[in-house]
């Protein structure tokens, strides 16, 4: 039985600049790469044409092609992780397992079970930071407690990054990312250390109960022009001013270290968005209860109306508010919604319709290609007023004012709502002034 180390791919689907893979390849034994199509996740997906599953499937095939050129290949299994690992322990003499950390509640539970199984066999389970720049416990207040407000967190984040980047200019005056926090892990030095096994088939989509999707995934390469102008264009949904890199950050097909290094030089506003990503990941890790409850507990006392008919109209983009409807239809058709419009649609659902933010969060989780629990939860709680850094509950987006400010010529609206301006377009399902007053009354009662 061959003696091996295993590197377990999860949210880090790349060979380059992969922290856990680098450390595995530095170890004493050849490394067998592994990916598990996790039935605990897949069985819960209602849409069997889920573009994210197809994206992962395609990416695994690409990784396999790269590994074959290096003399290795990836072992791909479909099943429940605990059962897959029990099977692997019978097939291989596993001496160590390496992985990159995941901070979501299910992932922590899964990894805890696998670690317990491995340690019962005397096998070490090594995990590394790879998904964020700074994780839980690294950006803290003077007393060691976590930040719960973004601005002071971001200030400390930048200070810490700057102190690490002091080493960026080498002795020859060349600007290179040589800091530990941003240094691309030099896996190419170790690529000869993959364990060679006979190529095995990757489970097909149909085998797992899925079909090819009709949604196109954005490329993982974005022009420098988009990033350079990000602060000027990002709020206008009719412009191609967003990076659309969310899905690649979500599944780790690009390195957050590399992007943070480049973003810091190209556009500070874009870098700020990456800090928000770290912030929400930290909040989820420090306060895991936010996955199901309000960060501010008193907001769980709000008496939501939760009208299912109104929720369905919101889901379908038939509210009668053009920018809301355009956003929801863009989401339904493409798996993407412009970030400014995400805020508007979330505010409309929670404030105008008084529907529980968890309903909207769950719908976005179903539809978004770039769905990430920490960021999605943080954004929805921000909109509802229940989260960290949230705007006061009495600040309620006026969809008409947002339309005037960010899509004045209705270019975005006309793209996604072709019947806008005709008798076929829906009448507003609720009047703004009335909805605002109703919201304030309901929130005041709870708070």
C-alpha cells in the first residue's frame, strides 16, 4: 500500500499560489490531490442546472489536465466526506492530510469530523490560511477582541498589510511581492512531488444528478482598465465597471494574495472591497450565530409580514419598481446582480415589503454564481439594519431616487425589463411613502 500525503482541494481550485498545496509538496512524501463532490452540499441544491456545479466540474477537468502535464492527476470522489475518507483510509497508507481553511459553519463541522477520524488513525490534519488575507484573530483591537465596525477594522487591516509590504522592494530596487502575506507560494519548485496513480474517471454531471447550465461564467481575467476606473464606474449598473471576479474568489480559481497586491497599486476602492470580504469572513468566524440570527439580537424581534405572494413578485422582478425588477431579472437570467442593485433590491424586500432578510438571503444563495455565505449574510444584514456597520433602520432607500442617481437614462432597466414603459409593465406593488412609514413603525415597536 503506497505511503502518501493527501492535499484536499475545496475552495482553492488552482495549482498556483496555493498555501496548503505548497506545504504539502514541501513534505516528506509524494502528494495525491483529492477533490470530493460533497453530497451534503449537492443534495440540497434544488436547481439541477446549477451553473456553479458545472463550473466546479469544468475546473476539476482543467486541474486534471495541468496535473497530468506534471506527471500526476487528481483523485475525484462523489459522496459524503466521512464515507469517502473512510474508503480512502482503506485504499492508501495516508501519513498526512493538508487543506486550506474554510470558515463556514458546515465546513467547520465537516473538517472537525474528518480531523477526528484521521487523528484516530494517527494521521495529522494540517490546515492553512489561503481564502483571505487576514483571518480571525489577526486584525483585532488593542484588547484582543474582534472589530465589529468596518472603518476601524479596515484602518488596522491596511496598517498591518503595509507593515508586511515593507519588504516588497528587493535589494535591486525591483518591486516584487516578497512579503509572506502576499508572496505567491512557489509551487513550481515542488511540482515533481505529485504521487502518480492511474488516471481515474471524474464523475459526470449526470452521474451526480445534474445537467449542463445555460449560464455563462465570467472570465477570471479582467482588464486593468476596469480596476483602474473602478471607483468611477462601479456604482452604475449600465456600465461594465465591475470586475465580476466573485465566483473565482469564491472557489479559489484565482489567488486573493495576488489580487490584493495588484489592487493596492491600481485602485484603492477595489482594495476596499477585498477588505470588506475579509471583514465579513472574520465576522462569520467570530460570531457564527449570524448564519441564522441577527448580529444585533433585538432585530430578531421584528414582526415581519412575510407575504409569500409579494415575495414571489420580488423574486420574479415584477414589483413595479424598475431598478428592483431589472436587478432581479439580471440575477435570474445570469446568476449575477450588480452590487449597487443588490443593496437596492435587499432594502426593498426588507424595508418596503417587510419580508425577513433570511428569505432574501436564501434566494440569493440559490441564484448567485458568486454566493459566499459570509459576504451574502453580511450584505443582507446590512440592508435590514440588523448587522455590523448597518445603516440606521430609519435610512430607507427610495428606489426612485436610486434610479435617478445610478441609472438616470434607464439603460440598465431597458436591458432587463423590455416591457418597461408599456402598458404591460407592472404597477408599483406598494407606494413608497406608505411603505416607509409602515417600516419605521414596525421597526420602532421591535427596537
